[in-house]
C-alpha cells in the first residue's frame, strides 16, 4: 500500500491528517473519529470519554488520542488531559 500524507503548508501531522491516513488504512474496521467510550469509575459508573480516533485491528479495539502542541503548552488542557488519563 502506498499512502501519502499531505500535511499541508504546516508540514506537521495534524489530527485531521492522522485521521485521514488511518481511515484509508482501516476503513473496513473504522469505528470513527470522536468516538465515545465508556470508562466506568467507582464514583461514576457511566462515565464516557471521547477518543479522537478508533478502529478495530484483529480482535482488539484501538483508540488513538491525538495530543497537539496545545496539550503540552496550555495549562488548562494539560490539567484536563491528566484528569482524563487518570479515569
């Protein structure tokens, strides 16, 4: 398979270009972008988390969380990510 990723004028991988590339590879087992997954916790058994990209590979569901540079440079996003990943 020959897959070319065109990152556009920015020359870096964005969530959209990653989404588009993975979709081309896994379109037959694609679960979607902005996929919601139930992640129960003791205090909140019906908690759902939004995953950026999800697809099935073999017998496993693969979740891809795309963290752009704002997730490392914006304090509010950093705190939200820490909270989300601890769920």
